[in-house]
C-alpha cells in the first residue's frame, strides 16, 4: 500500500510545439540541421545531400508556372461519396478533414499556365489529401484538363504524387484509370505532347495509368515509384527488398523513366523538352548561355551525397540473385 | 460429392448427403423410398433457391474463387471453336498467366484473350495463380494489335486476383504495361467485349477490361482491391473482410447499378461450376450478341461511344450547387 502517489505527467504535444521548429529543420536523409528559410528558398531540397522533400501542390505550381500565369480550373469539383462508404470513419468525414488540412477540394490541382512563355495545361497532385488517392474527382479533373489541352492544343504536364486508387470509391476509383487513359489516348492521337513528372511517392493506380504514359517520363531523385507498394511485395515474396528498389534511379536503370531531374532544374528541363516536341526554337537568352544537358546540369546542381546512407540509397541496386529471385 | 462445398452451403451439402444415403439404402434393400426422396428433394430445391438467390458479397467472392469454377480455357474450349493459341510478348518471355489466340465464335474469327488460373499446385506454378507479369499484358496487347491488323473482334475473359506484385514485375514495368494496355485498348478500332468470369482483381483485371461492352457473370466480382486488402488497410484487420466486401460494392448487380458494366450474364443456380456447360452456353450467347451489335457500328462510331462511356465514369459534385454529373 502506497501512502502517496506521484501523478504521472504526460508530455503534452502542445508544450513541444512551442519549440521554435519553424526556424530550423532536420533533413530526414542526412540529418543536417537546416535553416528553414534557406530550405524553402531551395524549394525544399536539402542543400547538403540533395534530398527532395514533398512540397504542396501550390508550391509546385509556383515552381513551374511563370509568375502570375496560373489560372486554376475545375476548382469547384468535390467528391460525392457515391457508395456511402464507412470504414472506421465515414468517407465524408475523411474528405472534410482533408479539405480543412490542405485547403484543397481534392487531391489534384489543375489549370492553365505558361512555362517559360509556353502555354501549357498543368495538373499537380497533392499527397496530403488522403494520400493523393485517385477517386472520381481526380479522374474527372485530369480528364478535363486533358480535354483543355486537346481543345487549345497545349502540351499537358502532370506532376504525380499518389498512393493509388481511392478505395472508398470502390470500383469507380478503378475506373478512373481507364478514364484518364482514354483522355490521354485522345491527346496521343492528336499529337499533343504529354510529360509525366513522378514525385515521391507515386504508386498503384496512378503509376498504372497516366503516371507511366508520358511521351517523356521524368522523376525527382530518390522518389518511390512503382505499381505494387513495397510492403505488399515483401509480404508476397517473403523476402526483404533490395535497397534502392523502386526508387527513381532503379526506374531509370530499368528503362521506365527518361531522366531523373533535380527539382531546381525541373522547369528548365520541361521547357527544353517541350520546345523540342513542339518544334520551337531555342529562346535567345538560353542560346547565349549555352544551356547544358539537363541531366548533367541537374547533377551539377546537386551536391554529392555525403552520408553512407544517402550514398547507399542513391547507388543501391539489387544484386543479380535478388533480381532473379522473382 | 467431389465438389468441395463452401461455408454457406453446409445445410445444402448435408441434405444432399442425406438424399444420397437414402437412395443407396433403397437400392441395396430394394425398398420403395420414392415418396421420402421426393420430399427431401423438394426441400433441397427450396434450400438452394433460398441460399443462392440471396448471396452476400463475401459468399459471391467465395464462388468467384471456387476451385472448380470454369477458367478462361474452359470457356475458350467450350464457347469457341478452332482455337489456335499464340504465345509470347516478343520482348521477354511467354507469361502463362495470360492465354490468347485466334478462335471462332459461332463461326466468326475473333481474338480471344484471358487470364488463366491453374487447377492444382503444379498448374499454378506455370500459371502463377492467374497473376500476370508485365509480359503477360504485353502479350495481350500484341494479340490485340494483331486482331486490329486483320479487323477481327476481340473478346477478353477476366479472372485474376491481380497483377503480380514481385521484384521482376516491377523491374520490367508492371505499371507501364498496364497503363499502356488501358490507353491502347481505348484506341482500338475493332469491336471489343470483355467478360469478368471470376475475380476482377483491380488494375490487373482492368488491363484487359477497357472495352466497348463489359459483361460480368452473375457471381463474378470486380473491385479496386481485394476485400482482405481493403480490410487490412482501412479497418486495420483482415477480420473485417465481410464489411469491406459489402462496403466496396463488388458484385455484378452492384456494378450494373453503378453503370460500370453493361450486362450481367446469368449463371446456373449454385454457380458456374455446378453446370459448366450451361455457364459456357450463357457466355457464348451473350458475347455473340454483343459482338454482332457492335459490328453494325462503324469503327469511328464504336470508338466515339467507347470514349464517351469512359468519360462519364465516376460520381462527383460541383460546388457550391450540388449537381449530379
């Protein structure tokens, strides 16, 4: 029998949040303590190891669109919960929470913009909205922006970040793969360029539809890109996956993407590719500067990985036995 | 009594056993048991109607995965004639989880392609349980392009737990292979009819399923993820698979109501495996009718309708006024 009891005091999250986390940030890859303002200035790429952090759809649009040129379209579309889906929480509640958290109506932002003066149709996914999952709204917005690209003969750029199909819309979410692919078939037949930009992570139904259908597929460094998620594969084959498996570098090696492009070089690379595909001349300013090969330029802008972990991840390739295991 | 029975068929199986025992006894002892037998048989009939007319989604999942269920090659051998199988994707290897080739449907040449499961462990080593690698999808696309070249209709038979999640599959671009099939099936100029004959497992099923007409056998299922997978992710426990099967709307009737499929093809009472000949006949009649209908349209018209159909897929609202599409 105790005479007195010491009240256990839990660490409250609120206390911790008082720390000035908005000034400094730690790179999850190399552990470097970074000045937040500098990190943001560097579009959330770690200046030390080149690790690309996820950025919001708005930030990606700012990165690609010429200043003041982005005009959002289809912002009024919202998911309708067609199945009345309830798991541990009703789908409608998940939607409301996601909209509150991101300030976005769904997991993709679409619109028209200019990119180095080239008119483009642009779609950028937001992973923070229910894992960037593709339901009816994502499918419809992608289809509509592709339609605008078709009608106005603008090239289409889609920046993907998605865990795959949105299960809460059941079969209708699966059908969005077909719907978006049909839209891209029309674009393909009309000879309008489509570039797919794959960011961390892009898996499942998005990879298996518009993610992989670019005339050119670009990937950010170190992004997880694949059809099946690594956990599902591990459970199926009952072995550990090789390091670097399903990362951008692995996809480049296996011929699934054309380039790995540093985020800081993404806009310039897209512009150069579009000018080639559209038959546009090199703009006067770039011609003088002698624009470098995009990959080489990206590599130059990207410091060498400094930690063993970062190096392993960058160089990680499955061994011969691991590759033939399946 | 060689057919293994499912959980919900226990009462039916017991009654069937009882009837068999009575028959055997009557024969052996030369007794007249006609009246008792007739009573029991009537009861059996009522029981079967009661059970099979009101199947829950999870019971249909069991029927769709039934080990005795007819597979693609059974339908190809039964509903088509003059089948010449074609092998390989011309890029890497022949994936035996997908079969395909020329065949005749009521005399008319078509390209028939389907997922193929194995009946036993030995066959499943070859067929990989009907889970294709990228080369399976690329073989399917090669055959579709062949059909396109010679202007013959394409019939696909869908029956897969899903595209195989493995290291080699990812290395060789499982996502790209599926995506390319979706886009290229959209572009075909020949008539296309897809039939979900068993399990329609997500993207691995859809990769053979972008078609002018999509049909489903009565007890087939078609879903974005398996009920087990959905339960594990959203409910955090496999035990919730019944709830997940219910919530996701995966049965043929549900999909017809959602406008995702065009027709439900009836199965014999108790499932396709109880009377494969009947199932085959039903499938042949439905597919032949749709192919004939589609052949009356011009290639441009067919494609326009196909594109419009997929453009309509989905349900959303437009704020601020809530409007159905």
